[in-house]
């Protein structure tokens, strides 16, 4: 949707002009899946599709919100920031609540209109985008002394404590701190990060959206978090202390297997520890320009998420299998929480059209729904829309 149209809608809705526009990109995770909440290393990058926030301040204490995606408008006040069950407004209202809880109180209300190209519930993190974006917008407009790292921490607090999803810091961090053409190697436990040029030469990063209707993701996500907590407690008690599962290494896996005495918990831990190692290997391969190895690591990550962590499902398995069979594809894996959502693939630029055609045809034949495939740029994180 063109900017000018949205500004007209804003004026019609609120009887006021837009003062400023901000935007936040989506993200993918290259590798390091389901280990952010286990203190592991993850390797996300922003992708060039955006949620935008059109903003103006009010003279009263009312909060007027509207999402063009949800086609829903909501009015609240600064004194009424309670959570509402199953409502999208929990994201922006939760952000206001968290800001106030941390001493950043708004003196006046505001109007906000959201539009988004980021599909919701597809694993590209529309949730962290809208949270980072709301906090960034408010800190800019109310002159709060909040840097981008703090933006991500406040967004994370909101998603965990207010919205109720026990997630790690990865999504909020990359969307707040992402840099053009760079991937971010992020230690979620210490919240330390470095940037690495994401240079694929003749190859391109493709996002493949399964369009699987969403089911069970949140409950299964929380179930995996719990399984990892149980495993960590057992290993700490019977083997050696660590602050999180990613502090254990692959050469300890046999010992850990005997302690856990549970095939299910063992497979969960095997995924976590091996995935953390794959992140280091991926970084080394990327720095060396060894793209064949990069692709292989993507595949290995997917197989571990499928067989050991059990978070893939038919849609993600089919789309990545089809991708791997195509000419010029170095590797493919699911990205995000799983159970549907999106996968990524690295494909030679000369084979992209053929790749898209074959994967789309094969996918709809097997699963009776269409998938979307698009090429991605890596832009800067949250900021003002110029
Ligand atoms: P993901 O982060 O993978 O896209 P989530 O379930 O974590 O999926 O977040 C999706 C939810 O975030 C939506 O159901 C909605 O409540 C909220 N949300 C995200 N973007 C928007 C938007 N542009 N407008 C309204 N709500 C949004
Ligand atoms: Mg999310």
C-alpha cells in the first residue's frame, strides 16, 4: 500500500495528520534454531519486508490503535493497560505497559496505525517487529533515553511477561539491531553479538513460506522450553552444573545420554548441543566462503529439528526436500519456531526461476496448497521510514 493512501486513512480515522512514520523489518534465522532460550548462539538476519507505524500524539490520555492487517481499531486510555485475551492490541498496549513499568511513563496519549507486509504467524517474527516498532516509535516521539538494545529488552519483556510467550531475545534483538547485508551472531545468554558480512557470491537467500494453517505452535513451543528445563535440572543434579544446556558440548553427549535415561529428553538435548556447534561451523564456513559447507549445515540443522527436536512437520519437510533436489540449491532448512511457517534455501542466482517453479509445482501437488517463494535483501533494523 502506498504511503499516501495510508496517511489518508489515518486522517479519516483520527482526524489528525500523521506526524512520523517508523518501520521494522522481518527476520529469518540462518542457523541456531530453538537454542536461543537455551543460552545458545543464533545467527539471524533482517529481511526486507516491513511493518510500518504511522503516529501522531494526542492532547488527552487516550490511545487509539488500528491495524490495517487486522482491520480492527481499538481505543484505550493510559490508565487502562490490562491485557485482553486473544487480541492483537496486547502487543502495542503491552509495550506501553512495559515502558511505564520501567519508568517511561507517557504524559499524553497517541494515535497509531499499523500496516504490514510481514505475514502473521509465519515464523518471520511479525510479533517482535510490532513490539520493537511500538517501543522505538514511543521512545523517539516522547524523547525517552532508550538505545536499540534496550528497545529489544523492553520488547522481550513484553512478549514474555505481558503476551505470555516464553521466547528468547533473538527476534527482538535482530529487528532492533540488524545491519544492512550483515548477519548477527548472537549469544542469547550473555546478550553479546557480532556482525558478519553475509556474502553469498553467485548464490541468493530465498524464503519459502509454507502457508500451512497455524496450529499448536505456541503450546508446543512452551512444551519444548519445559522439556529443556527438565533435562537441564537432571543433568545439573547428576552430572555437572551449567547455567544452560548450551554450556555442555558434544563430547559430553554419551554421559548425558546415560544420565537422562529418556530417549525423548536425550534427543531434545542432542539437538540443542549439536545445533550450537553447527552455528560455530556455519560461521567458519561463511568466513571462508565455503558455501557448499554452509548449505550442508543448513540441511543437517533441518534433519536434527525433524528427527530430534520434532518441530518440523510435513509442510516444512516437503518444501525443504523439494528444494534440496533442485539444481543450484546448496541446502535448505526450516527457520523460526517450526510446525509450519517458513524455510530458507541458498540457491544459485541462475537457477532461481526454475527453482521457484519446480518447488511450487511439487509442493502444491503433494500438499494441495500453494507456497510462496521470495528472494530477500538484508536491510537495517528498526528506524524511521525515510
Ligand atoms: P510471528 O511472530 O511468527 O509472525 P506470532 O504469533 O508470534 O507470529 O505473532 C503474530 C501476532 O502478532 C498476531 O496474531 C498479532 O496478534 C500480532 N501482530 C503482528 N503484526 C501485527 C500487525 N501488523 N497488526 C496487528 N497485529 C499484529
Ligand atoms: Mg513471534
